[in-house]
């Protein structure tokens, strides 16, 4: 099965459709594929041929119905659990098909899931250093699965970066961490002065992308 998947476009398309069906059925809002002929060197695993990246909007109404999940940190933690669950289910399904996989944990990723999401065409880097998606703006979390199968022809068409003419997160940042690129030290220093149960989310709160 693995040899066929590596050779024929028809088999690749069937696998791609199966991946989308599984992820969508389990609750993923976004699905993208990243392929590169030099992916094994980028990722650090010689057997990796493509990466599935999927995302869930953190401010989904179903999450907000529970009063205990109103804080960003709580929603983020809950969504990360869902992402890992979805990734493991997909991993088991693909393993049964003869595909070698490695699930990337959303909570403790071995690789930069944001970079992979951008590479997969799911969004752009915003001025706040977060991935800005058309559907959710920066209010989204990502998970990923490494595949031994090269899915070469399923990239997403990327439109214009919505951050190009927008400066709202830069102007709203209380730490002034976004004036000349993203200043991680300034952001961390500001957050260290807050209550340990809080985290500044101003740059995600004011982002107009993904809001109706």
C-alpha cells in the first residue's frame, strides 16, 4: 500500500480526501498540507515526505458556552487536548493503511507548528508574530502529523496578507512589543507583571480578521 501511495496521484488524492474527511469529522476547522522536496532536511526525519497541519478556532461558540473556559489560557489548553486527540486518531487510521506517521503535540510541539501552518497555506504571519487565518484571525491553535507519503499537489491558494494595511495590534500592545517587529523580551516582561493566572491577549483581541 505504501509503495502505491508514493507513486500514483490517484492514490495520493484518495489519501488526501480520507485525511480531510477524518479531520473534519473529528472537529478540525482548518486542514492544510505542506510538501517540499527537501522536507526531510527541514524536519529532521529522513522518512518524512509531507506534513498535515490542522487547526481549531479557539473562540468557537461551543467552547464559550462553558463558563469555565472563558479565559484564553483555559480555552487554549482545552483546544490543545482536542488537537492531540484528533491527531492521534488520524495517526492510528493512517498507520493501519501502511503509512508511517508521527503526531506533533499541540501543547508540546517538537516543531514550529505556526511556521508549518504558514507553509501549508493556512495563513500569514501577522505583526504580532501569530498566524493570521482568514476564518479566525489569530484566534486558532494548530496540530500536525508527519507522513511518509508525498502529497505533492494539494497546497492551498494564498491570498493577500490582511495585515499589510492594518496596525491595530501594534497600537494596542501595552508592552509596545510590536513597534519594530516582535519583541519577545518586552512581551514576556509585561506578562510577568500580570497575575500568574492571566496573560495579555490584546493583540489577538483587537485583530479584526476572522470577526464578523
